[in-house]
């Protein structure tokens, strides 16, 4: 029975770690631009005239 409690505590700690990491990445702006990365490859880069 004590092994189940230890595993439950460990799994909750890992889940809490991933939740905190996700919230931190959202607040840091990791997911702000969801349009241009997927479509950036379709457009040519503007070259400068020399």
C-alpha cells in the first residue's frame, strides 16, 4: 500500500512540474504567433538590391 502512495505522489509531482512548465511557456509568449511559422516557408524572402 505504501508503494501506491509513493507512486501517486511521484506522478502528481511530475504532473505539477509539467503544468508549471506549460504555464510558464504560455506567459513567456511561446505560443503567441501561431500563423506565420507554418506559412513562412511558402513566401520568398525579400532580397535587398545592391
